[in-house]
């Protein structure tokens, strides 16, 4: 069986240079629909690159969901609390691996392997219904 880290690195080497072409496509767009579609394609390519980077890293043993940061300048903290030391600020759209939920906080790993906590309202999760109740408005 092929090594996932090598395969993801090989794909990253092919896909990463394409990002500039996607940006050129976005810059060439005119009209609201074409501009919106091109922006979506460019963002999807950026997300794909981040997911490929994840696959080249040591992944966490705990896993609840894959998600993304939903706002700009979201604070990544060392612990679950607003007074916990700040590690960095995260951009909107950054993929995250949610390792666990802790009250109002999500324990996450970001591309590059850094782990920390973000306020749960700023994490949009995908997947299989393991998201907390506030993100499942039709379930009560």
C-alpha cells in the first residue's frame, strides 16, 4: 500500500503551482456570476492544498469532525478560555481538524500541526452529525 504522506506530497507538488492560475482566472473574471464562481474555485483550490498538507502531517489520535474557521482573525488559544494565552489568529476558511468539544470551545489542529482551542461559534463542521447541537438547528 502506498504511503499517504508521500502521495499527498506528490499531489501537493502538482496542485500548489496551479493556485496562481486559479488567481489569474479570478482576476480575469467580469460580471457578478463569473466573479463569484471564480472566487469559489480559487477558495476551493486553497482548501484542497490545506487538506493535502494535513495528510502529510501527523494526524491527531482524537477526532470529532473536519471543519473550517468561519470568520477572520479567530483566536487560537492554548486552552479553552478567553484568558488563555493566544497562540495565533486564524483566517476565515482555514481547514481544521476538530479533536473534541469542551464547553464553548473546540480543540483543533490546524495545517502545520499546531493544536489549540477556538471559540466553537467560529468553527463550521462537516460530516456525520457529530457536531454539537447548536450547529444542528433541526435536531432537538
